[in-house]
C-alpha cells in the first residue's frame, strides 16, 4: 500500500527531555488511525512535528507521492500541501460568524493579494452551506461562533478542516467535552472523512476509539509501543503494563 | 421552509433543538435561518452602511466649514481654525491606518507617526526647495548677467542649509526639484521603510509588546537621526514655511486653507472607503483571525507574515499621505513631530474612539485632538478649587491619561461602542460559556428575553 505520510526515526528533546524518541509512523492515503497513549507519551508533540510547529532534532518526515520533506516547509505551506489539524481545545474565530469561519477555511488561494480581491461566488456559498449542514450548523450560519456551545465549536472546527480539503486530518481529542449524541455524530463525520483521506485521531477515551473501529497505534515515552486493532493492542502485555493496567 | 426541514431530517441529533426553534419563534429573526444568502446581502455599501453615513457626514462638515470660512464664505470661522480642522482630518486618516493595523490586525504599532512624519518631510522638501528657488531667482534677476543653473542651485542650498552651517545639497535632496517625484516619495519612502522593518520583525515572529517596543525604537531612532544637523533635513530646525505654496503667493492663506481642507476631506473619504473595503472581504476575516489567534490562521494555510506585512505597509502608506497633507497646513515639520510620544497619542485616540471599527478611530482622533487643542490652547477656563487652581494647559495630559485608563477598563469599545446602543446591536460577551444545559438552544435569544 502506498503511504501518504511517513515519519521515520524522528527524535526531539526539550531541555534534555526526550519528548519523541526514534518514532516511526506511516499512514496510507485513505485510512483512519487512532493514536492512544498516556499523558506525556508525545501525542501532541507528534502532531506539532507533522504540522511544522516543532522541528525535530533528527529523522525524516516525508509527504505524498513525491516524498517531499515536510521539515523544510513553514506551517502555512504544510497546511496548503494538505495537512489539516484540529486542536484539543476548539479554536474557532469567536468574533466572526460561522459563515465567515467556514469561508475562511475553504480551499482557495492563500496569497494576501488574492485574498484581498476574493469575493465568494454562489458555488462557494453553496459549499459553505453544504458543509454547515454536514456538521449540523446550517441554522447557525450568521451567528457569531463565540456564541456556540462547546460541542458545536468542535464541529465547526471539524467543518473548517473539511473545508480545507486536506489529504491528512490530524484530530486532537475530538470528543472531549461532548455529550453522547455529539460523540456519535463526531464518529460518523470522522469515519466518513476517512473514506476519501487519511485521518489520525488522538484520543484518551477508549470507548470513543472502540467506536471508530480502526487500527490503533499506542505511543509510550515518545515511541510506538504497539500497533494493530484495538482488541489486539489491549491484549498486548506491554500496553497493559504502561497504560491500561494501572 | 423546505430547506430547513431537509436540514433537520438529515441531522436527527440536532433536530429537536432546531425544530423547537423553528416552531417556537415563528418568523422571528429570519436572518438566522436563511443561510448564506441572508447572512450576506449583496453589494459593498449594502454590507457597510457606515461608509455612506460617514461620507455624508464628511461632505456636510466640509460644506459647512467652507460656507463659514473666511476664504470662501461668511468669515465666521477663522483661517487658523480652518487649518486646525483640516489638520484634524489628516489625523483622522492616520487614525484609520492605526485602527487597521491595531484594531483589525492586532499589531500594536507604536511607530506609525514615523511614517506620518516621513510623508510630511517628503512634501516639505519640494515646498521648501521650490519656494526658495523662486526667491533666489527673484533676487538674482537684477544682476548684470543672468544666473547660471549652478548659481541658482548654490543660492538655494545656502538659503536652506545656512541655518545648519552647510551650503551643499545632501544626497537626499536629489529629487527635491521635482514635484511628481517627491509626491511619489510620499508613498514610497514610508512604504519601503515599513516593508523592510516589517519583513525583519514579522519574519522573526516578534509579536505583542516586543513588537510595540521595536516600533517605538524605530520611531525614536529616526527622530534622533533627523535631529542631527548632518542628517540632511536641517536637524532640529526642520522644514519651515510649508504653508506658502510656491507660485501661489498671491493667493491668500484664507483660501489655501480651504483648499487643503477639501484635499484632506477627500483623502479621508477615500481612505475610509479603502479601509472599509479592505476589511469587508475575506482579507478582513483573515486579519481579524490573526489578531485573535495567529497560530490557528497559520494552520489554515495562510502565510500570516505576508498578511501582516501587507497591512503594515498599506497603513504606513496611508500614514505617509496623511502626513503630506498635514504639514503644509501646520507650516513646519521638525523631528520632534515623530518622537515616540506622538505614536502613543495615536494609539490613545484609537483606543478612546473604539478600535476594531473604522468610524471609531475617526471619532477618537477628531474628539481627542480637538479637545487637546482647546485645553492646551489656553481657551479652557481654569478650574478654581479654593486652595489650588487647575490650569488645563498643565493638567490636560493628566486628564487624558486618566480617561485613557478609564476607557480601557470600563468601556473597551470606546466612544464607538455608543453606536451599538443606538442600533440595538448586542454582542453577548460570554467568552463562549453556556447559559443553559441545552446545548443546541439559542442562548443569545434566551439572554435577551
């Protein structure tokens, strides 16, 4: 199977603390993957490296068919190349309407001068409305996103990610603070998205991971401890020792 | 409502709240339901009613001052006050620039008066050169031999630079003889300085208070450099006599002051429309996004540094144009004009007027600078307190500082926030907190009912 993202032999230290230790990880172009691990296992640092926020001390991060190195790109270039990221805390632009948030995320030229003269066409507006329907915010388009509930903000952020049309979605704890119904809907959105692109979900909640029903990578102390189906990794002795057995 | 029905059917999990809303509110607030079409009425002016209102107010103001002026009308307003009003319009224009860069893009630049001053210097060089040239040519007209161009040039240089003990033109005056080039430099010099400074600062990801300090350092360094006699711009003497337009000696100042008022009003109107247009589209969304969460904008794929640089440079150019219109009305420019304190005043005006809305910046600049003129001009009556008499010339700055603190603490929206009360726009500021347990309900409406 071809790979979309290949991380190999990556290490990074902060003041002597090895947050990521010789980590290798790869994901195909249409795959749903869950990453679990105890606090401090390096889950967020891993995402920081892929999105360009943190530069690793050593290792390679290769992207796409041309095997371009993500390490030489800026955050915005990586995002334009097709890596979308959802943060743990929902970060939407609270001062702006749901419509504006989605319109900003829509895949369009990102150059300042092109943005200056950009005026949405009716197709763009239809696309935003369609996205809003997908994430259940169609009735809230003109509201300021700061007024939305926590769960709605999470969805709005997922909607913004989908609008970017990324080839790889990195999703950090999407279910945090959601009600049961909201979680179910989030699962559906993520599963649907993974049919056309790669999706990596970092999650603490085992029940949520089980619902995703996908391959699981267990991180521990900055490297991969086990990989496989959820049932497979939960039977793994090491995993039970460091994570589940406590 | 077929569209809404389709939405609710597709999304069973939100249907209860949406149906409740649709059923319960019966036609109230249709803007919340129509989606994109209702959220976005077509047309720039339809989206930005404040632009037309502002243009109308500005036109009425300009017309009224013209009618009451000495130059063209009844003579009720003195020429010096017409100049004060014209200068105030220029200050409003630079305040718009400050609002764009600070209120919208979140870059607290405390150096925009450097660009303002540079614009003034650029036009001042031509004004001074050309007027001195006319005087020199005049004085040499009676000589037995017609003067050579070199003699004229030397005569001008001696006239202009005698005060700093020099008699040659420095290199920066190379184009001072040409009005078109100096007019181009009004835009190019501040723009280029902002481009280089901004590129260095933003590329290193200097943000927040550190960037503010850096911009203060820039304007201070520029002021100190210009204070030197060998800077080529007459040191602390600055450029003077700028109110006399070359070739128009016969025209009274009363008339020239009205012309400049018109020019300043036109520039302010155009600047307002430009600023409103820039922030009305997606670029406005992006720069407000940068203000609120820079990293998030970056992860959306926008090159944040490029956007900041664009806004920083654009506003520097606007500031330069404002300065070029201001100083011919003031008559003199010297390096004290671009001292760090001037840029801080600019931030105070915008904060008091209400940042993040363009008319707020205009109101703040006009209100505070006119009030400042009144207080420091000795027109304000002293306030006798029995044991101590408050003289406003001394106490005005204290009053200004106090009102700045009070506005920041108690009315962060500034004077412009009053318009929200009039137009019944309410922005519930709950920092995203829920009002009730029902996640899908319309908390904004609940709060107002």
